[in-house]
C-alpha cells in the first residue's frame, strides 16, 4: 500500500477525506498542505505525511492512480509552476 495513504489510514482519516486530499493535491498543492495540517494528526504523523508529500512526487502519482483520480492535473500544475520559475 502507498505509504502516504497508509499513514492517513493509520491516523483514522476516512477514505473520503483521503480522496479529497489527493484530489486537492492534484488541483492546488499548497491548499492541500494546509488541509493536511488541519486534519488533527499528531505531530509525528503530520511530519511523516508532509515529508512524504513534499519529497516523493512518485508516491503522490501512485496514490492518485490507486484512488482512481486523474494525475494529468498534477502534471499541468507542475508545468505551470516550472514556467513561473523561469
């Protein structure tokens, strides 16, 4: 199982909330980080989730696909971010 999803499940985050978080990650990653921060996770679990989300985009892609969401929005957002950096 995807470690990000596993961390969320271990913290008793519902499947619906998990899907919503990953949907938000595909649409607006900064807002998703805020949403994750408001889940009420214990600090050690919150830190683990945030580190996984920030350092391993492959895990996000795998989670999005396993949840049946569309990853193309993530790719589009990444391309826009890369354009704005130059």
